[in-house]
């Protein structure tokens, strides 16, 4: 993840274990192929913060999910299995990435689709890789150590896996949902080409999983599990989708999460949504924790990015708001 002088990845000056998860198991979803008129309003399901936390714990238990490692492969296989168990159609999109120093590695995006033949469609996204070096760690001896990635990577994935479970249990017949798990987001170099970051998002933008694919909008989740998060209106999101940012933040505040979703615009950053917005005509916003407008959480890119720093209430707030967005969208209420 990229940070300039004023913050992570600024765009210039403007711009439980596995056994625990079985309690949250999924059944096969009916194959819904056509949008249907809703006889009654869909009820927004209750987001299960403990289930999301368990999904994060399982990721961390695999170890750092650095592309090209065995832990990365095993975690990706587990994610694919979980998503298929929830009734999604899953596509794996392999690609070759490169570190900022030019070393190649194998990576893969994972795409899970619900109601794949239904239009319109909404994207929910997160990156699932973890950074290969703890370059922001205060201890010099730790700077070349891979991150546990409980928050940076793990939290967004955990929330989306719980949303997948809810979509299976509470189908939305008239709306298509695509969960995009981008790989190789966090393998770039500070001060290097911005395109060394977010390689999975760039690959998907150039090679969408379905020919002619289009979505109404997208929501990216990145570092959403830290304690007492502060989700600002991030600059790139405002630039490309300001009206939608305002809708989501207003909804979150009406739901009682105004202490998390604050009415402040923070500087634009280079994250997966930056490339989706620039390379496709799909507007995508980023829900990301900014303790101050120019900084990230203290455990960002350090070995303190561990499960002990994940807050179930932060997961609840994020997941419940995103669920409300998509179910209200289906009801025509957003």
C-alpha cells in the first residue's frame, strides 16, 4: 500500500479456527436467473460480527498470505471452498504479478457471483493478500518480515465472507452481487511506480470475468476492522462517486454509526478502487479507516496488524451498513 508525505498512497496533491466456521455453514443457493418483482420489501439481515471475526481468525491462522507462498495458496483454496459452499458461482482469475524490484510471482483474483444472470449488478470488493514486508514497523529487525494482515487484507475479506453467507440465507432475487477478492494489492514499493500496487484490480479491469461486464457501482472495504474506526469520505471516492458516498454515509449515520462514518473528506489514495474508477466506467467507493485525515491505523504495515487489534464492533458497523446498502438497493430505497 502506497503512502506519500501526507498519507498512504496519496494521489498527488489533489487527488475460528476452521471448526468454528462450521457453525456458520452455508447451503446451496437456488439458481435464480431472472429479475423478479418483489411482492414485499426485503428485510435487511443482521450481520454476524462473530462469524466475520472467525473468518478473519482463519485467515490469520494460515500465516501471511504473500503471493507465491504456501500460506497464500491454502488460504485462497479455503476461500474458494467457503464461497462455493454459500452457493456462489466462483471464478479464479490467475495472473502473473511483479514486485517493485521486478521479481515475478503467481497471483489470482477470486470472483464470487450471486444471481449471475440478473441485472443490475453491484460489486463488493476487498484485497486478500498481505504485505510481504513490515516496512512501517518501528523495530528495524522487523522491517523485512511479512505481515499477519488481520486488518489490512483480513478484515475486508472477513466481512465479505459473512455477507456471502447472508446472501445465501437471505436471497435477493432482483439484484446481482459480485464479490471481488483482489490479489497483489499490497506488493508495491514506497516511492515506486503507483502501478506496482493494486495489481489484481488492474488485471481485473483489463480482463473482466464476464465479457461486457458492467455494474451499477462498487464498494471497496480496506482496513475496516480496527478499534474505533474513523471512516472518512476518501478523496478518490468523492471525485468519482460523490453522490453515492453521501448516500452511504447518510445511511450509516441514520443507522446509528455516525461515530464511525464521519462527514470529513480525506486526501485521495491509491487503492484498488482508484484503478477501477480510472480503467472502467464503474464508480467505486472506498470504506477505509483514517484515524486522522492524513494517516492510517498505528498497526498499518507493522507486525501489530494481528487478530488482537480486530474489533468486532467495527466489523458489525461495516458489514451492517453494506448489507443495508444492497438490500435497500434491491427494494428501490437507496
